[in-house]
């Protein structure tokens, strides 16, 4: 694998794309596969397939850093209180329940999806379909108030339903965060809580997917491959910190329709471009 300067620039660009699109509901995998159509990395196909997943660990670490106080289930500062934060433990159990449907489907169908559905047409259609879904759901939500406005008010049943929606994200172009947010909005969860639960859910999901990809690829990395992975993850981490803070501020005052329109426009452009080829 070449480590020419142009290849490093490509990896930095992909890290930026990953950091932006992992948290905005516009499909990080879809964007990276589309970027690869135009900016092909000089990597072997097995390494590239692994790289596009493992680079997301940088984005996940950004979530852990930003939400550490909410995510860490222990507290040691106040001796008058219990060391164990029961609400946080309960929340993590709900996250685990939400992960079960996606884990089963990924294990059963991941190879088939990679071989048959990682195409520009599938990505474009998924971008458009869920873009329309965001717009329709947000218009519908104008007529009702959310029933869940606190993260810890999410029930085990609600968590499982959100997990079922996350299964949809196995199709490239859908967006893992997009699928879970759509599911959460449909069942009455507020935008901020939907986004925060998506952040929690991303941690075990992406660590699990990354472990699966690394095991499939093997541990025989060259020094160049390790450098490429490191650069991509660091860039994704830095960009993700900025994007997560932006998103949390944005959805306190705005809805998700702008992301729906973006998805539709991008999907149409992709279809038109590949139809011309």
C-alpha cells in the first residue's frame, strides 16, 4: 500500500467525512462508499472494507469523551452517595437490549449486504427514502408533543423498539443514527433525547462491528496500514467533537427536515451521475 502524500490527504479527507456524517443522520457509510467512488484509496479491498468501519472508532471516542459523566456508571466524589449510579446502569442495560436485534441481523447478513448492496444505486435510494421519512415525520410531529423528554425515562420496551429500527441501518445509505432517530421520533421521544440515546447506542455497536471486522481481516497489519488507521481515527475524533456539539445545539431550536432535504438532493445527484456514466 502506497503511503505517498496524496494517500495521506485522502485518508484525512475520509476522516473528516466520517466525523461529520457519523452523527448527522445522513449515513456515514454511504458517504464513505460514495467518496471512494471518486477518491479511490490505494488499499487492498479487504483492508479498505475493514478501514471504513474501524475508522468510526475515532468518532465513538468523541462521544465517550463528551458524555463521560453521563456514561460512566460509578461516582467516587461524594462519599454520602452510593458508588454505583443506578440510573446509568439501567440506561446501559437498555442500550444492550437495543443492540440485540442489530447484532443478530449483522452476524447473519453482513457478508451478503457487503457483497450485494454496497452500490451507488442502493445508497442513493436509501438516502432519498429516509430523507422523505424525516420530512414526513417532522411535519407529523408538529401536531403532537413528545412523551419522553428525559434520557432515563426511556423504557426497556422503548429501547427494544428503537433497536428494531436500528436494524434498517444495515442497508448502506440508511444511516445508523438516522434509523434510530426516526424510530425514536415515531414513538414520541424528543429530538434531544433521541440524539443522546443514539450516541449511547453507537458505543457498543461500533466497538462490536469494529472487533468483527478486525477479526475477519486478521491482526497482521503493516506499519503503513496502522498509520493509515491512526490518522483516520484521529481526524474522525476531532471532527466528531465539533459536530456532536453543533448537533445538540442545533436540534434544541430546529427539527431534522434540513437533513431530509439534504439526503434527497444528494440521492438524486448520485442517481443522475451514475446514470450518465
